[in-house]
């Protein structure tokens, strides 16, 4: 990795090369909850033979391979070879190693830490492995802002880093799902557009040409929730928007979203939003 910006101390520990957290955190980083602690552009390292020396970082890291070819090694897994246009994501204390494969490994790099980084990891937006990022040097605008120590530039760098991580998460997830389950996104759109309909798992599975067990598994992987819970919460969220923007009675809104019993609608609405439909409407009209 490029050491031209901040040199980390490399300390041998339990057989691993440990890249320690650098000093220099500012007050703005503490308050914001995110700190870009290290960065580099056009960092070049000579090719090495895998697996080389195992290591781990005390921070999160993105290494965008902008030129050359690389290998990525994790204990217990097959060696992965990857080309420019891809990036390695590494989380703290994750044992790994990567380097150039028969050519120099040329990278743009951003390392970061903080509560927000931990939340991105816990939600699965940032996780260890290789992802598609493209050949456009998408880390450079963030590096430019992070190199300016002013408070405003640090905040802008943090916001752009968060946005990029979320963009990459959805880009890569959609890329994986498109070819394998082409009808899933169409199903989601149908569910959103048929607000009065209560879809059964059987109907959804038939729509996607999957078995019910496959549908449940794929749907959860795509949305992070079960089909039933997704539909239930979607209806309540759509109903909440309707409550805010119309004078329709609560009973009529309940019917509009497929609830034949307005009392059941009100009870479920409160369970999900924390407020009854009446109180929700009053709060939004303030």
C-alpha cells in the first residue's frame, strides 16, 4: 500500500503484520463519527508471491486497483486473481493479504474508522472481499477533500465516502441479482404498485418462477426481510404518506391499502410507526 501520506507502524503480532491506527484524529471526526485516517493515490507496489505475509489492519480500507493485476488471499479460501477496475474491501482485524500478480499493483486507497464505519459494516454495506468499482477513479474526489484539513472539507469527504460505499453496495448487489433472478425487481415494483393487494408467497414465487422456499431465501437476501413483513411495512409506510397528504378518513385509507378492518389497520400502524394514525396525522400537520 502507498505510504506517502501517513506511515503506519507495522508491528509483528501473533504471526501477522499489524497495521496500527495512526494518530491525528480531529475534533470534527469525533463529532461526526467517521475519520479518513489514511489515503493515497497511484500507490505502486511490486508483485509478490502469494500468500506472502498475513496481516490485518486496525481500520477499514478500500484499495482500488487502477492499473495492473492483483491477487487476494484469505486463510482457508482459494486464492483470487483480479484485474483493474475492482477493489479490495478490508475490515479491522480481518486477516488477509493482497499484492500484484506478475505486475505492479497500482492503487488508490482510502482507510477510515469510526462509529459510522462500524454501522456500515454491521448493516452489510461494507464487508471484506473484492467488488466491482469500475475504471473511473472514484476515490480521487474523496482523497482531494480529505487532504484539506479544514472542517468543511473533512465533513464533505466523509459524506462523499458514505455515499460512494452505499452506491457500490447497491451496484454490486444489483449486478449479482440481475442475471440470476431477473423477475425479482419486477415483483417488487408490482407489489409497490398494487397497494390494495395482499400477495401470498405462492403468488410471488409463481411470478418469479421460483419455488416458495427459493422465493423466501432470495427475497430476504434482496430486501433484508421476509416477504410478509416487507408487504406489511410497505403498506403502512405508503398509508402514512397518504395520511399526511390527504383528508381521507382513516377507514377509507385502511381500505385503500387492503385492510378490511380499520381497527386492525390502526393497531398495526401503531406497532410499526409508534403512533396511532390519528396522532400521526396530527404530528405531520403541525
